C-alpha cells in the first residue's frame, strides 16, 4: 500500500495539509476511484460571490491523486504530465464532491478523470478534469 493511502486510511484528512486548510474530507478510495467532498465557505468565493474556480481544480486533482495512489505500491510515486479542467457552472454554497476514476493504467502512464458536482456525486455537474501521470520510483 502506498504510504499516503495508508495515512489517509489511518488519520483521514489530517494526512494532507491541503485537506485541512480547505476542509476537504475523504469519502472513499480504492478500486481505481476516489471521492472527496468540500464545504463551500464565503472565504473561498471570488469577487462575484461564487466559489473561485481554482478550488474545483484542487478538489478534482486531489481526488485523482488519491485514486491513482490507491493503485500504486509503496515503492511507486507519480509526476503529473498533463491536467485540464473544463468549468461548466458556478456555485455559491453547500457541499461539492469530486469523483475520480482511473481510465487506463499502463506500465508507465496512468490516465484518470474527475467530475466535481454540487451536493452529491450525482448532483449538478460543475467541472470536469482529465489528467495523465507518469509512474515513478518513490
């Protein structure tokens, strides 16, 4: 088991300073997927009163990383090759969920994506992120 995944399993959000800063909670991980949730607060709004788009990216990126690392051994790590996010709709309050899954895992590269949705993993679609990662020796 990858050390990061072991920490998430043992101590939850405290394993990741970004989770603690933004109030991100791990919901589930393993089987080539992961789900994270985050409560929107006004301090995360942009000047127009909506959640600033970068927080969609952070939540999706962290969910993808957890899904990917859940499939790696303790001797493997990753380096991001590409990551692209499409913003679909804004949100002002409530909870958002990032649901990530691995699309393809090769010997050296992993492809994954995540959707950020309002209120639940089945809620209104807010953004889509796709990413590729190089598998490295830890």
